[in-house]
C-alpha cells in the first residue's frame, strides 16, 4: 500500500510523463538508480538517509516531497532494507532519529544546491562498518518554477488513502478518556471514563450498548478545576483485569482489579499511569503527574514496578518538560519514544533514553496520542474549528499521513479500536447559541 501511495504521489506531484527526462523527477530517479546500482551486488543491506540539507530555491515542503519520493523508489529495490528515520524538515535542514544508526550498514548524506537556473543534488554514502565514505555522486537538473509549485502537493490531499471518521455520536459532558480491551469470554468492552464513574459498553453492530458501570470516589485533597482531564489504563495481569484511573483534580490515581467478575480496590499511586511497559523483563507502570488543579503535566515521567500488592514507594523518575499533552509509543511493551506537547504548544520528541530530539518549533498542537509505534494523532491549537493531523511514526520518523477538519475543539485523543479497525477516539466539544455538547468520534485508517 505504501509503495502504491508513493507511486501515486510521483505521478501526480511530479507531472507524470512530462518530467520523464528533466527536473526534480530526474534528480530523484537518477539518485535512486545510482544507489540501486551501487547496492546491486549486496544483499539485505540496511540503509537510511541520516542528513538532508537544502541550499537550493526549493521550499521545506518541496524538500520533504523529494525525500519521500526518493524513499518510495528505494523501497522498491530488493537488495535494500530501508529505514525511514526522518522526523521532520524545517529551516533548510532535515531532522532525523539518529538513535537507530547503529543498526545500519550504510548511511546517506543528501545536499541540494542552486547553480544559477539549475538545481544540484549531492549524494554521499558512508559505510558504518568500514567507517569511511564509499561513494560520492552529484546530479544537476533545471527545476522550473512550475515544477516547484507542483512539489507543494500535500500528503494529506489524498484523503481516500488516509484516515477517515468511522463513527460519531453524542456523549454526556466531561468525558475524559476512552479505552477498550477484548473480553475474556466475550466481545470487546469499551470503558468511558468520567470524573465520578466508569461506564462500560459493548458493540452491537454500529452502536454501543451499556454493559456495566461503577462509581469512583476520590480522597481529599480535591482540587477544583475548570475542565476535568484524566487518563484510563487497562491491561491484564494473569486472570485479572487491572484498571487505573488518574486525573487533574486528585493527587492519586485509583487502581481497581476485576477478579472473578467483581471489581476490587487495588490501591493508589501518586501519578497518572499511561502505559504498562517492560524494563529488564519486569513490568512497570509509566506515567506523569498533573500540576495540581491544572490542565498540564509536570516535567517528570515516573516508572513504578508493577506487582500486587502495589508498592507505595520505589518509583524512579526521568526529566522531560512541562506538557499540555503526553503519550508513549511502544512495541510489544518496550518503550520506543515519548511524545510531548509543551506549554508553548510545540511538539517535542524524546527517545526511550529520554534524550530530546531537536525541537520542531513549527509543529504545534494541543492534544495527542500514539498508537503503538505506528501512528501519532495530534490536534491543532484552535478552538472553534479544530483540525486533526495523523503522522506515520514507524522507524522513528514523523511523516504526515492525513489531516482532517473537526467542527469544534478537541478535548482528548485516545488510541484504540472500533470493531476490527485500529485508530483513535476523539472527544470534541462544540458550542452554539450558549449550549455545549460533547461529540465522540472514531477515526481509523482504511488499510489498517
């Protein structure tokens, strides 16, 4: 599917046959052909672009497009196992996730320059195993103004290939989170988290039916808030179902255990759990603390060993930054990255070792959620007419996949599923004529 999209982008964005022998397409085609020939006598080589600089007249968006087209072509080479490490591109320079370079055989450096009316592409191949440059090549072509404008084609212009809204219904106000888990002996259960209760639903065709609900009680101190926010976590521990519920109006999160069909008190923890991760073959709750009574998290991430009964101490901390929103991408329980929207509404990325990548100041947002290590959903920093952005984060990158408008203000985003589709639950607050309502939407990808 990804290769098909790349071919479609190549056809539309670069003008198909009209550019067969000149312009930006030729730079991409000649570079890919050269690399394909260079790696022809090698088998299953691990390759990635790790540096991309622009000193030409092409825009940052055009540079991203050229990079994506080159990646699409290289993925078609049977001898190359390509890793797409790009996080973003801004101010003439690409930002890459360099924490994975030790897994590579070869690294590629690309640089575009302007030579009067012609655009040049310099290509350098570095062998990590030999620790030296093994190839240098330069291509040059004329890229017209019209071609540059065509390169501005947005990835998310191809709506039919991206995420789409699959479900929408109205919910009662103050819904803070939605999580789901497959039933032990039945259908998937959907947990809706409100300040004073959790309501559990099951799917019946295209609708949800209430299955069960239970009240939540919070111990003092209790912080008054303008808008309640919270996170729900569900996971299985042996035959038991474990639920944690944390928020911005209580200093502790509740831990509840469903055992033999009954919900039991499992204790409390002094931070909001987001995920259960595995470190050194042991399970840990990982999460953060809200600033008391506020809608942002403090600048620490907490790791608490998980075992019942819960320990009241023993959590260790890692420093990040104060965050309006935060989530963790994982693979099979292993922490991969920490995604943050800081208090200036800028997107920031931390590696699993909590080393911060270069901040991408042009990327703003308000809410976000990560779906495993595959997709990241981010809402725009607007109220009346919000927007959702979906990014492909596989291989440590941050590549636009689709953007869609939202009528209202996004209150929360939660990764999950609806029936057989993976995607994101979105809570949207709408206001009109002095009235307010909350809409729940599920956005899923067509080929997921």
